[in-house]
C-alpha cells in the first residue's frame, strides 16, 4: 500500500487507543473486584484461605504478564474454550491485576493501626462491622495513591495484549506501520498517546500523595 | 440465659489466672474480684502483668489457665460470646483510639446503632448526653484530630459510656497526657465513680488511685503481691510495695 499518514490511519490509531482504554477498564474493574476478595482472603481468620490466596499472589507475581496472556489465550483454547482475544486478554489481565491490587490493599488494610481494631472490638462490633465501618474507610484513604499509581502500570501493560491479536493502541500502530513503513513517526505518535493517557493519572496520584502526607501528620495522636 | 449477679456475686472475678507470652510467664496465678460499684486500681511496675490482667477481662488476651467470670460470662472458655461480653464491658485505652475518619458524634453513635440497633435520632440524643457527662457537648461535630489529647480521651470515655456497660476498664488512660490534661480526665473518672460505676483501672497515678480506689491490687512479677484498701499505699506491708510507692511514683 505505502502512502502517507492520513486521517484514516489516525482514526484507526484512535480506535486502537479506545480499545486500550476499554481493556484497561476491564482489567481494573475485574482486577479490582477479584483483588478486593484476595485482600480480604489474605487476612482471613481461616489459615487455609490465607495460604491459598498467598499462593495465588506468589504464582501470579512470579510469572511474566506476557506468559499469563499466552496461557489465557492458548490455554483456554486447549481445554476447548474458544475465546476472543478481548476475553482472553481481559481475563488474563484481571488475574494479573487482582494479585497486585490484592497485595497492595492487604498492606493498606494492615497498616490501619491495630488499636483501631481493638477499639472496634471493645465496642462489640462484629468482624464485618469492624471492617466496613472502621478499617476500610481508613484503608481506602491510604490505598488511593498507590492504587492510582498502579493504574498507570496497567494502562501501559495492556500493550502486551497485542501478542494475542487484540487490536489495541500498540497493535493498531503495528498494523499502520506495516502499510506505511514509517516506524519512528508512528511509534512516536503511539508513545505520545500512551503518555497522554497516563500522565493525568500520575499527576493525580502525586497530588493525592501530597494531600495524604499533609493529612497523616494530623492523624498522629497528640 | 445470663442472670443479673446477686449483690454478693462479683461483677468481675479472676481465679488463678495464668498467661504466658512464649516462654515469658506474665500472669502467674492471679486472683481478684470486683464487686458491683467498686473501684479497683491495678498498680505495679512496668512488666508486672497489670495491663495483661486487665486485657484478659475483656478477652483481648486469651488465658492459658484459671477462671475469669465477667458479668456472668465465662471469659476463659473458648465458646464465650465475645459480642455479649463486650456489650457489658467498656474499655478505654492509653492511646484513645477514636476513629479518625468519624466525627465525635459518629464515634459515639456507631456502636449503639450497629450493635444494639438503637435508632439514629435516639443515638444522637445519647451522644449529647454522654458528651455532657464528660464536658464536651460543644465538640459533637468535631473530628478527633481537632481535639486535644485530654479531650480525645474524654470523648473515648463518652463513646464507651454510650454502650451502657456494667463495668469499665481503664488501661493507663492518662499515661499519654500532661498533668493538666490528666487532671481533666481524672475528674471525669471521679464523677463516674461517684455515680456508682464499677471500674477496674491500671494506673500510674498513685495520688489518684489513693483518692478514688476502694481497693488496690499491687502486682509484682505476674502475681498479686499485696492487696487491700487504698491505705496500703501509705502503709505498705511488703518491701516491694514499700519500694514501689517510695520510688517517686507518688506524684506530688
């Protein structure tokens, strides 16, 4: 084909960018829900639940995302499940994000000082009430900056989904480049687009951290 | 199923309670009892086991042996109903432990609403009442971080009172406060004692213990070493208590 970069190419890249956002949302929402369960499982009163969730986290954290994506795509096909690239990438990223967010959030829950648990216990609140009314509201404040920071990682990591044929921003760039052979210009556009998606979140994360830092000194008992 | 203890039956009783942390024996056969309306002060050096003994009453520590009965609950048994126990027992900590994300009013109404199912409007009335008791009505809508240490501790006492406990435990509640703030918290506790509240307190304020306690339990190396009326602080019989009250613990 050849030719010059035109509006159609840009539209195609724009579509890819939308799929990147879509896949990021699937990964964050799916991973957020599963990750919340993982976080609670990691501090469960039941030892077997704690161990099972810890094994899950270690397995995922010790495996490259690229491998998880291949396993999701080819592995599910091997056991007879025909899945679309979107479903495979969404499921793989969900498992990946869940392990990391679960671990981040476990740390945040446990960083709420132990006396807060005891005070809630002393007031006869049930475990669920202690969690929902006392611990989680405080943990969420602590968890917000690292969670937003991790979102940036996820948006960038969705580019790996291009290897299973999912046409997101990275893959659409490859396709455009295959017809234009202008790799530098095209990958520069792609880089700028990723940056434009990630930078606002990074900025937001920094601002949250600053606000948290200010709040924390106020929270220390006199 | 749980009957109100008869006048002679103690509200809190510990019998031969043993507790170890690892190889460290912290409670070595501790026994004492608290009658209704009585104020008992647990005193002793750091590490003598007095705080552990107090925490065992509300089962923040599980005991290894012995018997603890609190308002009819067998606290030493594994099947004790913890939520029922803790509705009967109020506990106030050294570090206040107010919930920083909630206003003082919300701190107070949380447990009555969540545990006892008190209606919101009623719980708010209750919050005003208990805050008046500790002299903090005007702080209803403040957040804990906006209060001084003494005010936070009084708010924590109010939060505990809102559950209408049968006995209150105080774990070194003035240790983090300067003398002036200590005085305002102690005044609140004195008023509670005057109102007939049953209380067990771990304290380093010997002058206060002498003034308010009906009975003193002096702990030494995990054992009840000497016990008796407040007068034992001025005329101790054991050399350990003599040394303890003589080593600057009697604050002027």
